[in-house]
């Protein structure tokens, strides 16, 4: 096992990823519900036509609107009471929201539950990658935080298969109620397991609880390759010194935004999430069963194709999490978005030409290009976007920065999904042109963003022009070995650096950081 990695670390990562699954399942379940005739019958809605478009749009729009509120609340909550306590409260909100939807007796009750579930889902989507990034070693952070994307799409796939199974339920009430009530499973399970989840060591150190932070790091990174826990002590010292440095410069949120490097961070995070959503990924997902029906497919086949589609996406997200630390974040994002634009262009051509016809070849190519689209998005963009946004902010700004980034995601989701039902009914395939043109224009900005591969969360500060208190990644082997001997002798690693090579290296890093700030 790689130094700094441990089975316990992976166990914690996968446990909290039940929150990722909560977001994916609750976001995608509406697509499965839209494929159940009993839902439309119960609420007197039609499967197609402009009369039901506002209600269908509201189901997606209110989820996204609730999500925007949730992002703001999540950032404050995670900093105020800690990452784990915040996760527990969000789980409780998710369970309550699922019950409200499953028990809905009026469309208004369903929409209220959908709004609260949007809040819970967004809060999960904000806090889980933040927490995962804060407990992951630098050389495997992409792999570990990438599990958020993988489990998120597992949630999509489970929602799709659940909807496919419910399609064959003979009792119309059970058919759609069971589908919606199943949203309580993931948050309920995470709430049950949460007492065994450790608090983020970075949050603990930020709250002046260094001993607890060190013990957590030692438990997370303990392995046979590092029996003395040297890696944990290195990371502890780096976090401690960077936190002390950041506290000296700590300002209010609005004062922090006056600094160019902080504005660059927020612009980068929000831009990445907005650009990813501008591929139309959630519009295609949430309306996919209706899209299959638009290609002339009926019965249970649209639900089956949707289930296979999301399962394939889950596999590719896993692949993405395994390669991201090798190829880097920005490169994967650029390749993925180019592929999405090309695939969706071809799909749009097929829909414009053969949609609503009985041409099997044309409709078959439409299915093919839609699968090409998800191949590029899931394989290169999905997990990568969360990894990148979770690591570009310093600890005292990470929850706020991630919250702002995910707020951008939900803002674009609100914009695109709220109008989607009306747009499809009014202009049809031409709505897809938005998801081709916007990402194509955004690529010119994206490829200029800084790379964060291989750097610790504290060392990422340097690529945005901030001062780094201790840069371990660029130390020579001799300097790092000497440094390790000193921190092991010191115990906590709080004494000044006495080794000449290590001390000179840290001084050089500080001079470079100061020069960047001056520029």
C-alpha cells in the first residue's frame, strides 16, 4: 500500500460516500418517477404536452432552488459545528424529506418534500467532498475524493434500476410511492454509521484542538510501510503551520474576496461547476426516459435503457477516480468537455432528423451518441470536477468555497431544468444547442486553470499566489529524511526547523510565495 494510505482511511471515505449516493439517488429518482404512469395519473398530469410542463419543471426547479439554499447553509454549518455533526443533521433532513414525498397526497406536498430534499442533497454534495479531501493523503486525494463521484453515480444507477423494478409493480400506489420513499435508505444508513466516523483533522486543528487532529491523522494514515507514523506527523506539522499562517491573515468573507488570489479561487470553482452543468447532463438525465420515448420507444424499454446508461456512468466514474492522480485534473476536464460537445452534437442531429419516426437505424444512432456523451462526461468530467473544486480553497475557506461552487452547479441546474419541459414542448431538439455552444465557448477559459495534481491541500495555496508555510512535496529526499528525523524526535513537530537543508528549502518556498503575491 502507498505511504499514507490505509484500509481504515478507505473505509471512512466509502462510509461518508453514502452521502454522495444520497445526492445521486435523490437527484435522479425524479427521472425514474417520470417513467411511471401511475404518478401522472394520481396527480392528474399528462406524460406529454404543455399543460403538465410547469408542474414537471417545478419538480426539478424546486429541487435545484432548495439546493442553492442548502449550499449556503452547508458551508456555515460545516465550519460552525464540524464536518461530521453537519453530515448527521443533513442525514436527518434527507430522511424527513423522503418520507414527505413518499406520503404525498397532493402535488404541493410532493413539491415541498422535493424542495427539502434538494436542500439535503446539495448540502451532501458540498460537505462530502470537502471532508474526503481533508482526510486524504496528497498522493491519493484524487482517487479518494473521486469516490464521491463514483458513489454519486451509483445513486443515479440505483434510482434507475429501482424505477425499472417499480414499473412492474401492479399496485399503482405502491409503484410511485415506494420509488420516492426509497430516498431515505442512504441518509438513514449514513446516520446510523456516523458515530464511528472521525472528525476532520484539519477542522480540529483549525479549532485549536491539535492533539485530537494528530491522533486522527495517525489513525487514518497508519500502515505497515510507515510503522512510526512519519507521514501523519509530516502532514500534521504542515497543517498546523499553514493554519497559523492563515490565521494571521484571516479576514471577513467580503474582505477576503477583495484579494485577487481569493477571487481567482471562487471564480475557478464556480466556473468549473457551471461549465460542467452547461453540458446539459442533468437535463438529459432527468428527462431521459421522456427522451427515449421521443425516439419512438415505449413500454419498459426507456426505463431499462436509463438504468443501463447510469450503470455505465458509475463504472466510468470508478475508472476516472483511478486515473486522475496520474493525468491531472485540468487535462481530464478539457478532454471530457470536448467529447461531450462532439457527442451531443451528433445526438442532436439524430433527434432532429429521425426523432418521432420509425427509422430504427437513425434512432439506434441516437442511442449510441447519447451513450458516447455519458462516456466522456462520466469518464473525464464528473468525479474530476468535485475533486478539483474541493482542493483549491484553504481550510478556513474550503466549506464556503465549495458551497459557492456547488451553488453555481444548482444555479445552472435550476436555470436549465426549470425551462426544459417548456423548451422541449416548444422548440424540441433546438434546446440541445445551448448545451453544445456554452461548453464549447467555456473551453477557452478552462485550459488556462492551474493544475493541483500531487500537491497537499496546503501546498495548493502556492499555485494561487499564496504563501506556503511548509512545502514538503518539493523537498529533496535528503532534506525530507533529515526533516523526518527531527519531527520524530520532537514528537509533535512544533519546534523550529533546525536542519539546514530543510530550513533553507522552507525559506526559499516563502520567498517564491511572497514574490507571487507581489506580482
